[in-house]
C-alpha cells in the first residue's frame, strides 16, 4: 500500500495522507501501521486524515494483520510470536505472547476478546485473549477437528 487516501462523498475531493502498510477504521479515526516504522501505529481522523497521535508498540506489525472490533485494535506480530492489543479509549498497547506461530487474528464485535490462530499445517491452536486482562485460553486443534 502507498498512502492513506480518503474521499469526501459530497464533493468527490480526495485527501492523501501518510504512507502506511495497512490500516483499519475505528469509529471516527483510522489506525495504521506506519511504512517508515512498522513498530509504530499512526492514528488519523477519518474526515481529513490529519494525524491525531502515534502509538509505539515495540515490535513490527504484519501489515495485513490489523483488525478491529468495538474499541479494540489487534495487530499480529508473527516475527515476535505475539499480538499487540490496543485499547482506543486509553491508547494503551499491550503485547501478548502467543504459543506457536501466530497466523491469523480476529476481534469480537464488542472488542472484549482477541482470537489468534496458530498455523501448524492442519493442526494448531486457537488462543482467546481477554482484551482487558490479557488472560488467555488456548484450544489445541487436531486434524480430526478440521472439517
């Protein structure tokens, strides 16, 4: 991806923002992985892409693995074997280690839980993380569990 772009639906005018690797809308802001530093998230207003803040997270984010639900953003960090959970109410980011190799991530609609799948061929684990407390439940999957 090159740069964030937004279009005013009334006027048809485009606004071009910073260079990013991936992004996800959350309410009236967009959270994006900065192209210049994948270990920092940029937060931008939706309407004009004006920078609101940056959030250093300490580990590089996989650009295609940024998801949101409720007020929670999750960023998959396969290189570090973790997921970063960002609370957009307080702008606090926490890194949560994941057993195995994280392969996919999702956030519940209310933002209360982050679900991470680990890839081990046709086996692996599903890790459910409580977004507020970081407590984890790990479910091991076997090939016979996969339909």
